[in-house]
């Protein structure tokens, strides 16, 4: 019989936390590729150096948050790791949301001015690499990635918060080995730890 933790059995909680961490790592890597590509090809001429640094930093924080969530799913009883996942997830959610809002503002300004906000350097000429269609596609993909990163970071924050609630004492199986060596679909450990 598995014990409950925030509406999920401990076994399901490990799986959800692991999957959330994996999704954050994948999203972070894809965002790490697309965001600098967008900022380097399109917004480089506009002079959004701060936005470029923010997007790269956000991608690194997303990857770090995902790795921390994966580590926590394997070592669930570790209290310092819980706090680390909670803090990184909050930072990840805030940075991803900030990147999404700044990118949305850039898109809105560009469409509102019908492209006049972009300098004349971006005029479509035969020797110019700027392509408005691919730029809009990159904007859309990057915006969607930032929003999805925010959603999964909030989910990771919720999971870490459930582990940090002081008013609820959960019983979580503890073993000297990481959780990955156990069968995640069944909780048959006889050693219990009250948290």
C-alpha cells in the first residue's frame, strides 16, 4: 500500500516530479537554442542586449531547475534539496514569465508600427539574411516556449511546496539508495521516515 502525499501516492509523486524535471530540462535546452537565435538574428539590430542576456539566463535557470527536480525525485527525504528545488523553480517561473512578457511587448511594438520599429538595416534586400516570415515564426516559437516553461516551473514549485508544508507530516519511504533503484510503481519498503 502506498502512502499519500498531497493527493498523490509517494510512488506517483516521484514519477510526477521526475517527469516535470525532465520536461524542464528539455524545454531549457530548446529555449537555449531558439532564444539566442532569435535575438541574434532579429533583435540584434534593435539593441536588445538586456533581453538577450535575460533569455539566456532564463534558459540556464530552467535547465538547473529541471536537474534539481530530477535529483529531488531520487532523494525525496532531503530537506535542503527541497528548498533548492523550490527556490530554483520560483526563479525559473519568474524569469520565464519576464522573458515572455518582454518578447510579447517586442512583437506588439513591431506589429503596431508595421515593422517601422525595426531599423532600416533590416530592409529585405537580396544580400540581407533577414527574413520576416522566419522571424515571426521564431518569435512565436520562443514565446510559446517561455509560456510552457513558466507553467512547468509553477508545477515544480507546487510539488516542492507540498514537500515543504510544515503542518502536514508525511510518511515517505527512506532507503540508503536513491529512489531510482526501487520499483516506482509499488511501495513495499518497510523502512519509513516521518517528515
